[in-house]
C-alpha cells in the first residue's frame, strides 16, 4: 500500500465513525453538526431557480460565503441534495490530506496523520459548511508560499487559490493579502498586482451585486457575526475583537505561534526571503487575531492555525524533519481543543436533530404557514411559506429591529406571520408575544447551548390553535425531548 493511502484511509474512517454513531442516535437520519449549512442549501435551491434569497418575494444574502451556495447549485435537483455538502467536503478533505502528505514528505507520515485531527478535518466535513474548501485552499497557499524561496515560481494552482480563498470565506483575506505582498516584495510584482486586481474586482463585483438589490455591500451573515464589520472597523471594535481572541484557548495558542516566526524574522542567519516569509505569516496571524474569530464548534480559526503551522514547519524543516514524532505529538497537544471537538461530533449532530430538525418537522407538517425563527436553516429549506428571520440573516432589518417590539409586530403582520419558534430570552422585541410552549432537548448540550426553544403566538393570533397542533406534535417527537405546553 502506498504511504499516501494510509492517511486518506485514516481520514475516511475518522469521518465514518462519528457519522455512523450520530445516525444511530438520530433515528437513522443524517444531520450536520450545525444548522447553518441548511441556510446555504436553502439559498442554493432558490439560486437554481434564478432568485437570490431565502424567501421568494425578497432578495437577501444570508450566506457567509460568496462561492459556496453556487457550488451547491448543480446538485439542487437531485433527491439527496442535502448530502451534497458532505460529499464535497469529504473530497476536499481527501485533497487536503494528499497535499499535507506531499508537504511533510513520505517520512512525515505521523505528522500528516496528526494534522488530520490537529486541523479538524473531520469536524469541518461534518459541519456541512464551506470550511473544508477554505482549509484546502489555505493549505495550498501555505505550500505555494513555502515553496517559493526554492523554486521562485507562482504556479497556476497557487494563483487560483489566492483569489478563490476569500471568495469562499472573507476572512481568508488575512492570508491572501499578506501572501500577495510577499510575492510582490519577492519580485513577482506584475503577477501579484494582477491577482490583487482580479480579487478586488470579484469581491467588489459581488458587493455591487448586493447593493443593486438594495442590500448591504457585505452579506448579512458577516454583518451579524463580525463586530468589526458591523461597527465599520472602528478602533474600539478591533481592540474588543483582539481582547476576545486572546481570552480563548485557541487565540492564546495562535499567539504562541508568533514566537517561532518572530525568531526567524529577526534572525541574522536567515535569508531575506525566509524573513519575508516569516513576516508574511506574522502579519496573517495578527490580522486574524484583531479582525477574525475563533470557536463556534471549532471552525472559525482552523484556516489560520493550519497556515501558521505549515509556514513554521517550512522555516524549521531541517530541525523538525529529524524530530517528526515529537513534532506530531506537540502539534496534537497544541490542538487539544480540536481533538476534544472530534469527540463531540455525535452530540452536536444530536443537538441539531433534537432541536432544529424537530422545528422543521413542526413547521412543514403541522404549522404549514409563515413563521418567525432565529434558526433559519432546516426550517427554511424546501419551505414554500414565508420565514421571518429574527436573527437577521434572511431579514437584514432584524439586525437592529428585533430588539424593538413595534418593529417585530409590524414585520410579522406584513408577512402574515402569526407564530414564532425562537430563543425567547435572546430577542427582546418578541417577549410580549404569548408564550405557548417550550421544547427542551436532552443533554449534553454542545451547539444548542440553551437547550430550549420557545413557541410563541402573536398578540393577534390564536394561541389555542398553536396548542392544538403542539399536542398532536408531542406524540411524535423522539425520546429525550420534552415539550412543556403553557396553559
């Protein structure tokens, strides 16, 4: 068996184990570990029919990625469309492992295997999000930049990765821009400028596309989840983001990775190109700490972790190649949070099955009318009724309006919404609605931290009508879920 097959087989087995365990827990249903991938699936279904948005009568940009929903469109007509992110991510993860195996070398097998878990490849696949593709592109960029001091080439695959990565996830600008500056300073001025212009035109064109639909230049997901973006890059928001980054284990470990890079950058024994490479990685890490995020089921910071590790390995290759097993162990120790995330995959999927999947069942099969939610994905996928998103991804005005009861009432009445399924305590503007029931899921709570979701009736709607449907629905929910109907 060729050595490159070994880490691929380990990866696939590592994916299958939690996948099978979660399906056994979820009554045979495959469910991603987050609700977010279903937002992309719902958007892709509508894009396939020529509409950009969740609700057919309005344009919205709920996706965190420019490219990802469009990559799903070709699969939108197949019966098992919801599985397309799983298969695509598995392919991207395999390609990532093959790249890592080539980078670490045939004798670096243990480091490659350690990277599977240190870079959370399995967890990213099962989120169903675009992060597996993001990681593949960032790994390609790191390898391309690492090889440049030796071969002095900008291969086509590196050029494509530099442009594509920010189109997959905006935060990849923290990698692409410093590497483009690195290439410019290294003598590739024309290529670096051309790639920068292509990237600027594509991202700018997407923003103009959004503005043409009377939307914000940035997707609602980015506005909702990035304090820096929502606050227009103010100094206070940047400093606040940095403080939050350094409060987390992942942020502190990422800061720790600056030490070997700083050592190279200020070393008198290193060449100019090596110092430039180290400085590039330093800038990328700092950009991520001050603008990016970590966490949310171990997916936000993985790309920068992989980038900084690969650049550091290249800069210290002569030492680390002689200490491969200690290097692999150290990598796993520094990636302890990602290892713990692997053990929680089954429970995370179970949380989504018990909460958002059951919300979907109720809305699609019992309620069958417009509804307000704060978890948009599973409910909206394949639904013909209007969905009022009080979290603000599909209803951007809710980013500010959901705290105002008058706005909530007005938006709900205008869209024919009589009922809501939300985290009541987290949305001030809906707390005056009639509290009809609460659905509580069984622990352990991994991605649904509150564990409970509330069913509400608008002041003008019939709470009794909702109660009748909930009593019927109660008879069908899986074990471990409790529905407390308030009389």
